[in-house]
C-alpha cells in the first residue's frame, strides 16, 4: 500500500473519532454544558439556546480541523524540504 493511502485512511479515522469523543465528553458533562446561560422562558428561547450551543460545538470542531490541517501542511513541507531531489 502507498504511504499516502495509509495517511489518508488514518486522517479519515481520526476525523471520525474526534466528533465522537467530543459528543461523549459533552454527554458526560451535560449538567455543566446544559446549564450555561439563563434558562429560556419559551419555546423560541429554547431553540435559540440550543442553536447557540450547537454553533459553539461546530465552531470548536472546525477550529480543531483547521489546526490539524495546518500541522499536516507543516509536516509535509518539512518532509519535502528534507527529501533529496533526483
């Protein structure tokens, strides 16, 4: 197997495992996570509260993804720089 295939497969697996880990952590700490902010008084407030919390989770996962891609890019650049040319 090609090293690129293995690397892409590992990245795919890690990308799947990260949201699962975040979901389990949030579920395990749900009392703290769900009690942030004032308690909504009506249905619209509950929807806004849930949307805000979901947005925070998605932005956090997005930031983690971009940071991971930045690290991979730096690793590839370092490898290309150190590889002798033919």
